[in-house]
C-alpha cells in the first residue's frame, strides 16, 4: 500500500470536503494511524509506479555503490499516491534516518537553518508541500542543496554579518501536489524528479490484497476488484474503502468480503461503481436535470447544489473532469455523453429526436 500520510496544513491546501468524504484523497486522523502499519518498507514491496520505482532504484543503488549520499529527489502528484512512502523507502534503502517537515511550517529562513544545521551526514530531509515554503527560506535552500552551506545572518541593518555554516551532505526529498508553482531555480537543483501517476484497477487490487493480508481479512478476488474499481486510482482511498467494507462484513455478514458484500457496503456509504459519491452525483444531477447538460456557470451550479463555489471547483470537478463526465469550457461547465449514460438519463437532443431548437420552438 502506498500513499502520503501528511495531512493538509492549512485551509489553502486542504480538500474542503475531505473530513466528510470517504473518497477524499487527503489523510484524516484515522488514515494516519492505520497507514503507519500498512506502509511498505522497501521498493520491492511498493506496488505500482513501475517506471518511478525502476528509475529510483538505479539512483539509490548507484549512490550506495559510490558510498555517497543520494541525489536530491522531487516527487510530484496528487495526494495519496505514495510520495511520503517513497521518501521513507529512500531513507531505508540508504540506511539513513529521516527528518520530516513541511513547507507551511517553514515561514522564516531561520526555521530552515535550524533544521539544516541539526542534520546528520547522509540524513534524508523530507519536505512536504515544498511549494508552500517562504521565499527567504527557499533562497537559503538553493545554497544548501548545491553547496551544503548556508549563510546565517547575525544582527540587523548596516552591522549585520553573514556567518557561513557548513552542512553535512544530506538528501532532500521534496513533495508537491502543484509542481507548476515551484520556481525553476529550485526545481533545477533536484537530481531526480518523478511524477506519481494514478493507479490502474489491477494495481489497486494488489494494494488491497496486501492490506487485507496485513489486517488479517478474508477477501475474495472479486471483492478486491469491486473495491479497486471505486477507489479513484488512489491507494489511500482504496485502503479507506477496504476498512469500511470490513466493518460492514463483520456486522452484516460472516467477515468474508465478496463482490456482493463490497457492493452493498459501498452502497451504504454512497460510493457508486465509478467512485462517485453524493457530492459528485449532486453536481452531475444538477447539471443534467436543471441545466440540460450546460453550459452553466460555476457559481450558478454551486448554488443549485447547495455548496460553496470552491467546494464544487476544488473537490468535485477534478475527478469528474478526469473521468470524462464533465468538461470546463469558456462558456461554462458542460456534461459529456458519458455523464448522461452514467446517470441513466437521455440527452435532450435524443429526447426530441432532433436538435435542441426543434424541441424548444417546435420548428
């Protein structure tokens, strides 16, 4: 099982619907507690991300052969795909300790200097949401990554003095959900960059079987496939759904997770066959039934759903667009034919047997 266990640090990066959404990709308190026991310990156990695993394995093996610290690593991708897990695996593979912090926690250059000056030789520093770091700290990080040195400013005004501080060689692992916000000078200082892709259903089935084994659960292949198909390509969501199905199976059945039990359990939690939850279906239903499939403005759609504009735009839309159920156009949001089919509705053009204008004006 692979995912990140670092929860959002501020409202800016948090999923507005995460606390109430079973299919939210950000980690909640329960996720953080459970993931520590389920997280893979080395690249051999890590499921999925084949190209990234192969490339990273070469980087780490070469560094070990040279007796040197590994190059700095930048990992980008959506929440829940394995960035934190890979950072811990990097430390384990290099036989080094790991220090974990986050961009929002480093608001001043002094904060970063305190962390860097306490690192041991070869230690791995994991910096989550690295794009959220303050600009002064970011500029200090340039020199630290390149020359393993920082200049500490003592005093203020004309009497200020820069004291150079030598750092032991270390490996920085940066993680970001928004790689485009990283300035080029920072991005260029990473020796290895990787983008984490969403998982295929077959890969998620392997994640689920592995987690079921660690949790001592009885699950049939068809049950794992049912859960995987509703997991939005994200291991964290797959494991969260597995735990909810486990609860249902223990209460309503004999503990064995079959396809039927998984389907019934996720039906209770309002997660449908494509991974859409109540909010996703509400957005699609309003778009199709109230606005004929669009185009409709985001604010109008949000009012129709009874949610904030930001919730619809940041929580529901990304997955609907990725699934090909909704499109963003200059004129507004538009439903695709797949959206009509998923909700079992007939587009207006098919209802009238011709163009929409014929149905409206009888021409």
